[in-house]
C-alpha cells in the first residue's frame, strides 16, 4: 500500500495482478497522474489483464494531465462508465481513451 503517494509524474500500469479486487487500498491518496512519460507513447493509465479486479477504486484521482487511459481485459471490472473520463484526461479526445 502507498497511502502517502499523491502524484505520479510518469504513467501507472497495473497488469496481471491476480487476486487484486480494487486499487482503493493500494493507492488511496493518488490525485494526479502527470503523464510526463507515457506508456506506448499514448497512455498515462493502463489497467490490463487483472482477472479479479472489480473496481478501480482510485477515489482521489481527479486529473490525468497528459495521456489517455486504457482499461482492457479486466473481466469483472465494474463502474468504468461512471467515471467522467474526458474530464479526468485533460486535453485528450474521448476516442483516445480505450475501454474493452
């Protein structure tokens, strides 16, 4: 757990985390992902192939300053549509965010 982590300057990738159901307790205070470096030159947030993930739980996250979000192959992930992704991902076209 990283309760004091408020900001990530680059990107965040959560992938292949078996047994992980939420990020709520792992990153409870994360408010900003700056995206100064991007994953695949596009993404600041990638959540991929987490078979038990049910919710993101990034309740404090309010800004992704540069880069898009990619959420893919998380079979049980819920509530993705409740996030205002265009507002969260500043300066990114809605079509650049990828959810599957």
